[in-house]
C-alpha cells in the first residue's frame, strides 16, 4: 500500500484503469474529463481506458436484439436438432473474423464458471478456442476443473501451439488437467501403452463426464491445422481425402456424414474419444468458408449438439443442408 492510502504497483494501475473505464463507458466522460478528474495527462487517460478494455474490466453488451441472428439461430437449431445455437453478426468485409464468436463462447463458459457447484469444462485446442479463452475475464473458480481433450506435446516433446487449457486455468483460477501425451502415438501398440497410464485414464474419465465441451472444427485440405502444425503429411492428407475425409475434431478424422474413418491415422490418435453429444453439451466454435464442409459433416453426424458461429456461416449451413 502506498503512503497516500492507494494500492501500489499493478493493483493500483488496474484500479485507475477501472475508474477510467467507468468514467468513459458508463458516465460518458471524454478523455479530457477523465484526465482532469484523475489528475493525469490526456495520454495517460487514453492508456488507462485502453487498459480497462484489454484486461476485460469493461464488458460491452448489446441490448438491442439482432433479429436476423436470432432467426438464423432458430433455423439452424431446428435443422440440426441442436441443444444450443448462438449466431453473432458478421463483418461483411471480414466474414472469418473470430472476435465475435470468441466473445460469445467466452460468455457461455463464464455462465458455467459462475456456478457454485463443481463443473468440468473440457476443451479442444486451436486458434478459435485460444481466442475464446482470451476473452474470458479474470475469475476465481477453484471449485471447477478444466481438462484438455487431446495431447499437449508434439512427437519431439515440444509443446503444441494454441493449447487453451493452461491459459484458461490461469485466467479463472481453476484446477486444470492437461492431457499428458503427444497428439499422435507412433503406432497403435504405443498408444495402448500410453493409455494405460493412471493420469491419462483419469483425464479421459473427466472428459467423458464434462458438463461443457468446447471444440474447434478442422478442415481437411492443405490449409488444415493438422497439416500446418505438422501432424499430417501431404501424402497422408491425400490418402485421407481419397478415403472421404471431411473434417476433424481434436484430431479425430471423420467423413461427410460425421462418421470416424477407419484408417491408420485415427488408430494413432491419442485424444480422448469424441464425446456422445446426445448426453453432454458439446459446442463447436467455427467460422470461415474453409470450415463449412467439416462443420456440416459434424452436424450431420451428431458429433456436436451446440454451435457458436456467425451470420455468414449460418446462412451457408442452411443452404447446404
């Protein structure tokens, strides 16, 4: 505590940011007004308002219902028999922008995290889920458990990119269970040995009873996350395309009807088995034309029963079905 009675260091700066954010977004003050009231320069006031936004101290809610999004959500829900569906507005100039769906997914996670009773949240990995976690506010939720659905190591032992579990646990103060395996085993025999580990069995059991599961959707083409991140060679990709591969969820590859493909690749996937969407809430977070075929297949096969996407993707889903 500083001599003037105000918190010092980072805590004091966050307090100032919260005051600046309130004055700007709630009280309607200009940055000049904030500078005068807080006794700082206009540039400092501007930085404090920006800090309030970047630290998620400020939440912006749109009170006017966007009728088109609500209509699309209802239509997609009915078409695919979903338990939940949220459609956010699209930016016509950037239909693949993740920010809107990330905010909506973070709100869904926050709703579960606010429960006083223990909840288990299982996460896939990838760019979309990392973006969702970045939108979560700081919380203190020691009663909950966050579990990864797939391995967090490359074949050489290095960490996989875009792992969301550790980052989420840091933001919300929950227990976390990273999947202590590589994404792929060398062969089915090694996979069997890896799955015998007690920590792995416990992680898989937690995934099976998760109250909320969020996953990304991966396409099967040269731009696929599995290819870009080095888990799938171009030769393997072409073999899977020939076998009818349409998409992947947590590295499990499925066809256009959402059925897992019987192939060498799937025989080496170390991820927890895909959850039974009929029993648990399994939400996919996906945007972009490249994901359309994979997402449609996942919906057709009942691999997911929840969806968070944008207007552009919802319109395409309704056209294709």
